[in-house]
């Protein structure tokens, strides 16, 4: 049980999911500085955009159910709880959080608008 979540700690730099890669490339295209795998209060967030005070999570549909009722497997229930915890961590630290879902992708234009709305 002591190894739960250790893959996140040991995740090699540069080994990102296809969803992360897609949006990291979009951030690069938009010329936005970001920190991948940003650690805050012991949890890793997929990206942090310091110029926007924005934490981003890229949520795969299977791994990150929208509601507890959508959780069919234990791993989904665990991720659901962790996602709520991360939302709380972001709020307690004064950060905005953006969750981009695999099943509701956003365009470069939409991403740009979100960034304009979050400019500090």
C-alpha cells in the first residue's frame, strides 16, 4: 500500500500522456510559459501557468469520471477523490484551476480566450 501514487512521483520528465502532449504543444504555439508536472502541497498538477495563476489538469474520460456515480472501478473512485482534493488545494492556495476533459476538448481559440480571462 505504501506504493500508491508513487508512479506520479517517479514519472520521468518528458513522459507525458497524449492529452498532455496535445495541450503542451498548444501552450507552446500560444507562446505561454508553463511548468509541467507542477508540485503543490504534495500533489502534481499537469501544468501551472504562473503568468495566469492557473493550474491545469488534463482529465482522461475513463480515469476521471465527472461524478461519483460515474465511478465503476476502484481506480476511478480514487481519482475522483484526488481530483476533488486537488481542486481544494488550488483554491486554498489562491490559484484558479482549469480541468480540460478528453471528451470535451477545447480549441486553440477557446484556450486563448480562457487565458485572456485569467490574466493576472
